[in-house]
C-alpha cells in the first residue's frame, strides 16, 4: 500500500523533510503500525518519534487513533499536540 506521510513542527525538523510517499509492507495497516514501522526505519525517525512525548495523527485531515485503518493513497499527518503557524 502506498501512503503519503506529512510531518509537522518538531517532527519535520527532526526528520529533515515535510513529506514522503512510502510503499508500506502488507502488515502495516493502521496508524499505530505505521508509527512503529517508521521508528523501526532507524535514524532520524527513531529519534523523532521517541524524542517527542506525544504525537498526534490525522488521516485525510481527520484526527486518527492508533487503530485507525489506512487505505491505499491515504495522507497521514503526524504532529505534536500544539503546532505554530
């Protein structure tokens, strides 16, 4: 499955990009699994996702939970609870 991941605020700074399009392995079907898969990619994702206390997610601009299912072509945004303009 192919998804676009958007990074905001400190996450964007930590990973050095604001977005990327990824081909996910078949077992990555939820937001929580995507987050864990990103951490497993190693640096800089590991530090970015473990260094920020709380990270929220949205799928197609709707707030998402760890168990939210992903679909082909989904846009998934990760961001700290408070982001600035």
